[in-house]
C-alpha cells in the first residue's frame, strides 16, 4: 500500500458501514514519537479517553509507557484489567463515583489508582470515605491555569488546599495536575508563549508550597498541543492523548507535531437524491459533530462540500456525481477523533492493506460493569 493510499484496505466488501478503522502500524509510530519527544517513556501519562481500547494500552505498556490518565470509571477499570502501573482518574469524583472508585482500587491492587481534588469540601468528603473504607486515597491537586473548566486557581487558596491534603492521614498527596487545554494556537511561537505564561503562576506557587515545608513530588502538565513544549522542562511529566490516533483537526492545526492519522472512517454513498447531490451513511451517530462543517476530511473524494447532517446521513454537494456510484466506499478522517471513537463498539483493524479482525472499544460506557472483556 502506498503511503498516499494508506487508509484503503482491499477487503472492505463485507464491512458494514459506517465503520471505524484502526491502523496498528501507525499507532505504533505515534507511540514511538511520543516517547522520542518526551525523552523517557516514564514521563508519559497518556490519556485513554482517545481510544478506550485494551490493545492500544497493551502496545504502550510494551513500549515502556505504564502510566495513564482516564476520564471515566470504565476507563479506569480497563486500565486495571490491562495491569497498568498507574491510572489517574482525571475527573474529580462525586460521592457516588468515589464509592465505585474505591471498589476498583480494591479489585485491581496491581494498579495504583489516583484521582483529583480542587476544593476543600470534596477533599473532606474524600477523606471521610477513605477513613470509612480503611484505605488511603491517592490524590493530585488539580490546578486551573486558564482552562476555566475544573481546578483551583494557583495562589494562596491552592497552597492551603495542598497543605490540607498533606495533613490528612487518609490522603496520599502525589503532586499537582495542570491541564492547559485552552492553549490550542496553530502558530507554534504563540502557543509556546501562552504555555509559558500559563505555567508561570504554577511555578511561583511551588515556592509558596516549599516555604511551608512541603514538597511537590510530581507535576503532570499539558495536553496533546502543548506536551512537546512541556517536554523541555525535565521536571514535568506529560499527558498527551489525541497523539495516539491523531485526527484531521489536529493535523491541520499543529503541523509542527510529527504524528500520523492512525484511525479512519469507512462510509458509503447511499443515495443521489438530485443532480450534484450525494448522501452518505455518516450521520451524527457515527462522527463527532460538535463543530460546524466540515466535520470530516475526505481521503478519496474531492470537490464535495458537506451541507447537512442528520442522525444517519451526511449530505454532500459535489461538482460531479456521475462517477460516484451508489455503494461507493468513502474514507475520511474525523475532525475530532476522541468523541468519534466513543460512538463505536469496535474498530476494524487494518494490517498490511487488509482488514484483519477487530478490537473492542471496551470503555465506551460510564458504568464499569458494562466493559467487555
């Protein structure tokens, strides 16, 4: 298969569309690039939310990456099943989540589970549940350095919370977690300046923590657009995610990053309702649709505009539909791979231009009892 047509397996005739395709050789390449950029696989806490898949976790463990972030309890359980060394639930738990979290920690003692906290009330709740269970809970202080989604703003209140974490005998304080997902400028120079500026108050906070006789053992910083910038600071651990599968959105916005698309979508033309129009089976249920058009990047279709989408259909306006037969396979990259993967229960695996089996998207559900082995 030429690199130009890397996405096109020969034997798709029996593959029901829409379908998600994974390319292990490209995933392996992306893993190698993450390790190269980080300088040490032990610095990486790659995010499971991108793929939710046991085989990809296994590929990373084989390459020396044994620490992971996740967003759901199902993803956390998947990491336990895969014997990951560390599983950071990067979503501050509420009371009911914490009950299940404690069960997971007990069920998978070979995996070091940890989670986040960003306020005193939640810390009190976590400490009480830890005491009641007789099991220490491992925590990271979650910092808001501009994302304004979760976390505590670096400053005196954050220092006080860090001190409270260390004072509770039922809490094991592991360090600080800083996600800067608000920094997504395509221009590398601008992205670098914003990244440095956002981290400055965090680094200043470390001095305030040290003045109280406390130590920050680890800092996990960044996401996919910024992890290569954070990699220059050897004191930081790194947490990319989308880098494993990549997508059309990141490929367009971050040409400085060396990753390859490792997942694609197979769709088919299902109708040509009027001249110059074609309809495919790639609806809202099959590809991330939180952004405007275009929502996909076609790999083998030119001169077509995406004009409408419904649950099961994506309608195109094309310059020429005469050669576009009903049933024609169309390959595409989603603009956003992470929520696209979550729409599928399995991915067809393409090895040396042939579909060769499938991998379960095991952690699609929020409830860990829904995981397929």
